[in-house]
C-alpha cells in the first residue's frame, strides 16, 4: 500500500483536526511528527503511531516530520537511529527533508532554560535524586519545597552556567521548574528540567555535559518545528499540563497535544525496557529475532508492510486502552500473503516413500499451480520420481477415527501427481519407528484424478527425493505463554512466561528444486503447512526458512461467528 492509498477511518483525532481546519486554527495547516527516542528498535506499537501521524498528514494535505528526541546520551546509539529510519521507510512513509533531532535545538533549549530562570520560574537545586523523590510527596500528600527554591535569579544563573561548564559532578545539581509543590498532578511539582550527564552524545560529542529532560525538550521541539497537532499515547496525558506550562511561560508558539490509547497485543510485550532485557540477556537472538514484536523482527519473520498497515487501520484509534488479539494481526497477514504468495511444496519431517511399480529410470514433470488466487502467476514444473518424501504425520500404522491420510491398504492422492496406495512399510529395528513406506501408483490417475471417478479422502504434498533441496526450517510461536504478559502481580517476573517452544528448528527438511535461487525476504506458502519466508541466514548454498504464520486462521472464525449472530 503506497502512502497516498491511506484509507481514512473515522476517529476522534480526525474529527479534532477537521474542526481545527474548519475554524482555520493554525491557519488551516496540519503538521504532525513522529518523535521516537533512539534508545531501542521500533515495535508494532510504534507502527500504530507512525501510520497515524504520517497518515493524517497525508490525508489532510499536511506534513509529518521524523524527529529523534535524543536527550539521553547514555542510552542512545546511531544503530537505533538508522534502524528507526529504515523501519519508517519500510512502512512506506517519507519525511522528505524534515529529519530533525532534539539535539539540533540544544543551544535554543539552553537559552529557553535561562529565560525561565530570569522569569523566576526555574532554580538550581542541590537535592540528590533520592531527596527530590522524597520531597515530591504522593498522590494523597503534598510535596515539600526544596530549601534551594528561594535562590536569587543571579545565583541561579551563575550556578546553571557553571553546571554547563562542567564544574559539578553528575547528580550534584539539577535545574528545576518552579511551579507548585502542592499540585494534584505530580508532574507539576517542580520537575527537573536539566541534569548533569558527563556522557558523549552520538551527535554533539562532548560539547554538552548537561542535558534537557524529555518533557522540556519535547514541547519546545514541537514549538520550534511549528507542529500543529502533537499526537502521543495516553501515558502523556498527565504530562500535558506541563507541556502547556512550559510553552505558556516562555510565550512561544503552542501546538495542541492529543493523546490516544497505545497498542497492547496479546501474548506480546511492548515495554522497551523489557525488550532490551530480552536482547541483552540472550533470551532472543537480537532485536530482529522473528519472535520479537520489533518491526525488524516482524520483517525478518516475513510480515509485510501491507499487512501491518492494514492491521493498524483496523484496530482504530481510541482513548481507552484494550488488549488486541494477536489473531487479528495474523489474519491481516494471511489475507495479504494469500493473494501474493507463490505455492510450493516442502516436507518438514520427511518419511521416505518408494513407489514400487514406478519405473526406476522414469522422471516426469508435473504441472503445479503457483497461486490459485491469482491465475496470472501461472504454473511451474515439479519433478516426480520413484522415491519421494511425505510428512511423517501423514501416515499412521493404525489410523485413528477421522484420520483420512495414508495408512496400510489405503489410497490417497499426491498433489498434482498420482493416486498411490500403501502396500507395505519398514520399521527401525531398535525404535520401532516407521522409516519407509512401499506404495503402488495408478498410472491412469496422472494429474490427480481417476478415470473411473473413484474418490479419495486426502491429498498429500510430497518432494521427489532425487531432486529435493535440503533446508533448515525455523518454526516460530508466540514468545509468551501468558495472554497478557505485561499484566503481572507485584513481584512476578515476566520471563517465567517465556514459551519454551517459541522456536523449534528442524534440520534436513526438503523443499522443491524451484526454490534453488530464492533470496532472503522472499515469501511462499508451503502447501498445507503455512506461510514461510527466506531468512537472511540463507548464504553460501544453505537454505533457511522462517515460518511466518500458520494456515489456521482463528480470527476468520471469530468474524464468521460474529456475523452469524
């Protein structure tokens, strides 16, 4: 889906913007921004914000900036900056020449802080971070004023300049706004504006040893860029009075902050702190591990831009938080892949089948349909020979009731090929496991239909043993076993809910030879098995596939039941 194909969906933010345009607020302009902190990789929750901010700007003929709120050099890296830019582009959005950083404004931010001091609205405080927390009070008890709150303007200006010059150690002094220590909103109880951090910044180097706090830098950056609608998630609702206070006290251009509910996805964690812990402690293989909810992880798993944008559209925008069923995300993916994925055959857990009455030296090429949803994708030739592989699960020595696949004396259809009947099998002498089937074929059933119109109850996929390509297949499941791993009782560790079967790696799987020259990122439907994509680990002739999603669609069943009611 291209950017100009964004499908507007009615929501309260759209209605606010429409009313603002009608009343010529901000001169009828619409200018949004996506403002990530470069201290981690973007996840599916960020995709909702990206689609909302860029989508609304596009819909109303406005602009959207990409701005990095890089005010904490101890946690920010160039790697994160580049990954974020790649993710926004991958989702189909372009910020043009409007790439900005809060660090672009450090000089201006410093001058605005000086201005607050001169107005008597900020002071240098010597309380330690713990003392600041103790003095802050609680939701039911007012805070206590700092003993340094009554310093003169001149003393504050001198101390703040010395903070900038690096004269004091980290944590020794801060610059705080002078607001109201009895305010019902704890964010208004003299919040810290600047702290001392003797750390090298990824863009400004060692020029600064004091850095602005997010709340101070964010609203002023919005103002400098002349943003009209500063759209953020609900956790910033209590910060809005502070956002407004800074801008009002400084008397500068004032955007409108609007909050919406963040995305919560079942069986998924979207806490950046917890995602960092998963990466750094080795519970996953990195930020792009296909089990991660990061956009790079979803991309590596095989998710498409179109499916994620469709998902963000469907979940809508609301004020109240809720838990979205991950089945909806998977449904959006299946709908997209079903239309575009070539069909191929692969055998993940191979069982050898010898067709005893098939000539040893005969090789046939069976015509297979590439995608029944799109006849324009044409057909391909798949080799067939005397020895093939089928899935182990497709045979039972003693078939249970309603098992219609292969069993002793039973006939089934091989996809695009022949009817075969099991006449014998061989077991491993030590384990008793069936390791080889002997079958006969009916030459008259080529293509999969019998001239006498007899029916079979199962059609199996297969791979010619002589032509099979060996591959490693990685089967992914939800990373967590708990539906809402973020909703824990005090003292509980989210890591106890990590799914031990979230990754199962199968070696010596077989795929059809048409995939010999496939490239990382290519996606396919393995018939009867699910949707798979080629992993970047596919190098030097080694083929590695990730299962993106199974064929089973629980969300489609839910929708069908709802419509039935």
